[in-house]
C-alpha cells in the first residue's frame, strides 16, 4: 500500500509487512543476548515473550485503566494536566502536537503515584498499589533486558541497570487510550492517507521503553525512507523500544526507533497501551562509555545530562530528531 500524506503531498509512504523479531526470554542466555543485540542494531525494536511478568498483574492494570478512561470527561479532567503530567485529551506535550487519544502520564515515584491516585479513584489505595506493582515488575523486566543487552556488547550489566534502579531514576508510566474514531473527516490530527494519527511519529527520549497493548492494533515502526511496519498487538508480549539515550550510550550502534500509533479506525474495541519509559536520574551525564568506543569510530554526540536533554525535548515538537542538536561535527 502506498499513501501520500496530506500535510506533505510529496512524501510517499509505504506500509510493509515484515517479521518483527520476537525473542523468547526463557531461551539460553547467550542466544537471547545475541538476538537482542541484533534487533537493537537492525531495528531498535523487538518483542519479548515468556518474559515472566504474571498475566494477572497486566490484567489488573488494564482493568484499572479502562475503569479510569470510562469515567465522565469532567471527572478525568479533575486530575488536571500539570504540564506535562496527569490526564491529557488530544493534546500531546507542550508544543501543540495533537492526536486521536486520551492518556494518563505519571512519574513513577511513590509520591506521584499516590497523589494521582487520590485524584482519580474512588479507591485510591487500589489504584496506587496496582500502578506501583506494575511499574516495579516492568522496571525489573527492563533491567533484565538491559543486563542481557549489556553482556551482549561486552559491558557490565550494572552500567545500564543502575540507571533505572537508582532511587532518583526518572522513569515514566503512560496509559494511552485510543477511542474508536468513526468520523475521520472531523479529526484535527495529522492525516496519513485517510487514517488520522493517534500518536504522531517520534522516538522515545529515554533509555528503554516497554509497551504492552490489549490486542487492538495501531503501533507502527519506521524503517526509514518512508517505510512503516505495522506491529501486531499481542497482549502476551512486551514491545521493547530503544530510546535516544541508549543510542548515545552505544555511540549509534543501537538505533532509537521512530514509531507512531495510527488512530483506532478499524476496530470495534478501544486500543489501550500501557507504557513504561525507563529514564536515568536527571543529573546523569549521558555519554558512550570508553569500553564501547571503537578506535575507528569517534564519539558521535557531545555529553549532556538527562535534565538538559529533557528540556530540549519539551521545547520541541514530537516529530523532531532531537539528537541532531547534540551531534559532534
Ligand atoms: C515521547 C515519549 C513519551 O511518551 C513522553 C512524551 C512527551 C509527552 O507526551 O509529554 C513528549 C514526547 C515524549 C517527546 C517530545 C515532547 C515530549 C511530547 C512532546 C511533544 C512522555 C516523553 O518522554 O517524550
């Protein structure tokens, strides 16, 4: 299928069905680590199955999420959008991006979780314990994957994992709810062909993202040159997305993949995605460790702190290639 976008009629997009790497985490560690490294180099994206996250933890989080999004708009809006955290409807970020979704974006420290839970739930302790448990288990999975990845490229696992386990780690949790869009002509969001956008094209700024969804499709990853690959929504799997910081920390060896979610126009169910973004403490300097610098390949990026990168991110539009600003000449 070839679609010309409405905003830039010259750009031609191709949708291609390819097999996205699905890695069985219960396999032999050396084999798993080889497959993960290949996927990070080739796509910056893969799925994991047999990941050890109990089904009931995912299910309870999903049920709580749907309970929240089913509430009347006025109640959801009580959570407020404390720029950028809280409840958002169609507006994304601080620079005017829009999409066909509503969401809840939370910081993952206990105070933030407790605070939001009090605002949104009749049973705050249930909501807060569900989120805390989900985040802790998924953070654990992210660390496990980062550890195997680190071993695969010959650095100590702690070099990556401590960034997410530090008490000051700046990780986020996002619930995205994509309602069924029937009238595509009224959508104000950026159109691709006839399909409006749910969440526009971007790369994730953090280290590693873990996403699971409820079986309703929408996610697509970019292979570059206008080629997009739809990702099947498999509730049993987690999608693993390489973020910008991991691209810098591997000096470009791993790719932070551009991805997007199409609006939910063809399903009879709403799409829900639950997304953990693993980020380091704000003052962490992001740079490629000497062990990973190849003699024939000088550093691609100047060092920066995560706090600096975040302010740069929030000052720009969703679709920008933010790392360009930190490239060394
Ligand atoms: C993309 C990844 C995460 O969802 C997010 C997003 C953030 C937001 O929604 O507030 C941003 C976006 C994301 C990158 C560019 C800026 C910031 C919206 C936006 C326009 C929470 C994140 O960390 O960066």
